[in-house]
C-alpha cells in the first residue's frame, strides 16, 4: 500500500541561520587547528633561540618545548572534535530534532564559558605576567618567552576568535529561542491514514531459511559502466570501491542481521549527511549521467 506524499515541514529562517552559523564555526575550528599545527615548528625554533640567552639548562628548555608541542597537538585535536560536534548539531537542527536544539544550548553555554576564559587568559598574559618564586625564576623566564615566540599576529587573531566565538554562540542560542524555531521543533508528526499497516523492516523470511538484506555499495569497479557505455572518467578515484571489499563487508553485515548494508566509511558518512541535507542542495550537486551514456551509432 502506498501513502500520499507529504511535503516535509519548511524550516524557519531562524533554524537555518543557526545551523549555517554552526557550520561556519566548524569550518573556523578546523582552519584554526590546521593553522596551529603549521606554526608550531617555527614557534618552537624561535623559543629555543630566545631561550639560549637565559640561565636555563638544556633539559629545562627541552621540557618547555615538549610542553609547547603537546599543548599545540592537543588544541588541534580538540578543535577538530569540536568541529565534528558542531556539524552534528547543525544536521540535527536541520532535521528538526528537539534533542539537537537542547544539546546546542548546552554546547553554546560551554562555548561561551570557554571563550570568556580564553579571552581572559590572553588579556591576563599581557597585563599581568606570570610571577613565580625565586626558585622558579628560570621556569618563569622560559614561559614568558613562549608568548613572544608566536608570530606577532597570533595573539590578536586568538583574541578576535575568542570574541567571535562568544558572539557566535550567543546568536545561535538566541535564534533557537525564537517562536518560529520553537514551533518547528515541537511540531506534530502526521499520522498515516487508517488502514492496513505495511510491514516494516526486512521481510520475515527466516522460517524459510532465507535472509534478506539490501546492499547499497556506491561506485564499485565491476566493469558495468564500461559495458553500459557510461563515461565515468570524471568520477574521482577515491569514490571507487573494490568489488571484493564490497562483498566482504556485505557478508559481514548479513551475518550480523542488518537489513541494509552500506560498505565503506566514506559512503556511510555520505548517507548520514545526505539524509539531512536540504533538497535544493541535493538537486544542485547530484550529477546527471544521462549525457555521458554512449549510444551505439550516435
């Protein structure tokens, strides 16, 4: 039995704007993480050169340099994790999940706190340098050199990013409190019309000794496209899968009792993203292969 198609609820501008802002902040987090890793080597070299003029020994200099590298890598990893979290929240908002709305408020609160703390640390480093006892004077001198080892533009950029982070989370939280957003997340899902309910999930064929599973492999090198006369030369190499890998993963999913198998992490990620992507975006990026199909004698 087929049901009449119902158009999905229209997303209000407040929700779309909040999701877009979260995606923009995610991109900024990734760019910041990459930039942090790129400047690390030069920063460590400048720190070591400046530390030679102090009374610190080689082991003390190496310790601070290792601390600098470790904190940089940790900061980059956290930035990527935050970016993934923001992308997940944005997709949840676009899908109309009320849980994503609440989670976004929680993350926004934590982001406001972290942004204020980061801004306070940056201001404190400039206005009130670290002061330690006489026994730790060498350590204090080395830590003071770390801030000077960064590029001259790094501290102002960090301050600007902290302010942008505070404003971004404030705007996102405010957008999700608007009445239009509240109505979107508290909408009622329409019930199907009365009548026989179609079977959900896989066909119950176990008593017959048959297991049913849908295999959705994506682009797989089987020779099908060549035999069909389809020119796939513009398809990136990384999108192709080996037929052997598709079969192996499909059989594993069949043994696990999965009703649908999507081989390869790249297509699993694509399915998760496309499931919540706007339809206009899907129509814009979906390639039309009809013009690349060869016609005998054409």
